[in-house]
C-alpha cells in the first residue's frame, strides 16, 4: 500500500512523484465537505465498522495523517 496526495485536474486525480501501472485500483479520501459520497447501506455499515476497527489499532489518527501528508505538498 502507498499513500500519496494529489490534485484534481480536468476531473482526474493527478499525483506528482508517484507512478502506478495502468489499471491500478486506488481509493481516494477527500478532505472537506465539497463532495458528498453516497454508499448503499451495507457498504456504509462496512466502512463504519472498518473505521471503528482502525480506531482501535495502534497508529495515528486521520487528522495526524493529513497533517503529515501536508508536509509533502
């Protein structure tokens, strides 16, 4: 797994300094309330369960992760 920050350009995510093979499946988390994400109820429940599980793991919070990522651009 890799973590990278990108920018939307022409409706596509552009990530500087990261080369991924064509067809790579990625997950994008957007900061802010600009775009709403709508999931079917079952997927939303799975996401909430996964976030709750992640909160129980040792590591850093999402806020801390985004703070660290900001250092790179």
